[in-house]
C-alpha cells in the first residue's frame, strides 16, 4: 500500500453507487487514486462505477444501497486499502491480442471498470500507436508517455504467500485447512495432480464469518505486486490527455464513458489462480465457503480450484493456463491474472460527450 497527499474534489451527480456524495476530502493513507477537478454531469442514461476514493470515503454507508455481488466485493475490500479489487480478473474479450490476454493488465493501460467487476481495456500509453496492443484503439492525436523510467517500480514477487487470502475484516472472517479425504490415496493420477498444489492449500480451505457482510479474495498459489513509483508523471500526463481520451472513448470506441470513469493503471497485483466471494445481510452462522482443488479428467496439466460449498454468499473462481507458475522451491514466479489494480482516475475539464 502506498500513501498520497490529501485529495479534495467536487464529484459529478451522475448515477453512481453513492449518488448523494458531492464533495469529500481524504487524508493520510489512501487508495491509490487521484481525481482531477471540474468533472461534468453525465447524461441521465449513463451508468458509471464509483470513483475508488468516493467508495473509500463513504464505504460504511452501504446498508441502504441495493448492491450486487461484485459491488459488495469491491466496496468491502476497498476498506483494506490494497487497491481496486476486480470481481472478474480474467478478460473474456476475444478481440484482445493474444499477447495481451496472455500477460494481462499492464502499467499504462487506460480502461473502464465495468458493471460486472472487470476491466475494459482501451489502450496503453506506454506503447506506440503501432504496437499490437494499440492497433485501431488509440485517439488520432495519441502520443505515448515520454520520460518515464520503467525501472522506477517496486516489485514484490511474494506479496501474497501460498494459500493466502485477503478478507474485508480479518477479525471476523476465519480460515481453516480442510483435512484430506480418507479415499484421496486411491487414485494415482489425482495424487500426481495434487502434488503441484501448495501444501498450504492441501485438500482445500474453509471459511466462516461472524459478520453478516463481507468479502474475500483467495490466492491459493500466492501472488505478486508491482507499482510504478512516479505517480506525479502519470497524473500530469492524464490531465493533459483526458479530453482527447474521453472524446475517443465515446466517439470511435462508443463507450459512453461519463467523466471520471476512465482509469489509468499505475500498478497491479497478479496471481495465477484466484477465488472471490461476497455476502450481505446473511446470518453469520449460515455462511460457509469451501475453496478446493478441482478434480481432473487427465488433460489438465495444472491445478484448478473452485468453491465446492458457497452457503449464504456469492462466489467466482478461475485460473490461467496460458502461462503458469509454481513457486515450490523457488522465489521466481509468473502470474497473469490481475486481482487488484492501483490507478489514477481520469477526469476532464471539457465535456467528454462533445463529440
């Protein structure tokens, strides 16, 4: 987690998670997002996700809001100040270049947080207009960011340990190891598959809660964190280019993105395998989650995981097989799915709908 200066901004009255919020100030440690002033009011038909700093400032006032599982998940985990948590880390967009899908979100990506909890990639400011990630995607006046030192990053290869999790309230969401089944030694191939599963996961992980609302991110194979440290350069560049980006997003790309809904990626947390869950207005003793390795049909080279039990909660899980990694006896890792992003929220002083 990083810290930033106090933020003060007027925010638009567009339909959002927190429609009554009109102004705010955050001091001390904050979620990594800077919001530029003078946003405009979006058309009434436009739905936009909340600015992360708005969520942080009023996250406790969610009892009266009809939120879906991805919104509950983002709202609750934002309280941990690790970044913006994605309910859908894996993009299903078949139009993205294979190299982009293989490696996932990058520093310099510009995109939109979707209603379903994913990230809609538009283009990358650290690559030229002819790069395969940017072909047919960038504004006509696009210029890549200059004078950016790509060595000026912090990389934590073991930010998340094997079998780790992030809970909205660590004091009220509890984990325990599931004991192995007595019959698990009867299938040799199953033993071969399970030998690649971290011993910290074993037969699976079980979660319970003493809270009626909460969110959970499970990282069975751990994960890494990467953050670019020169935030001021990103902020200045975003402020200069914001009008062009919005005109392009709402014109050529047809996104109808209202002001404040574009995000510039400055960092990310990545993992190969993941599980997410959220719950609201649940009876605590009824909440039960069991996150376990999937059985194999003999074609899977690497472990997959799922929520075998999901009582009084919503959940999703996945893994990426395009590039895989295991840290068994090595500190090296390859991880491809972004579970958390750190961003600069981009606002324009010009009307992004004036196209």
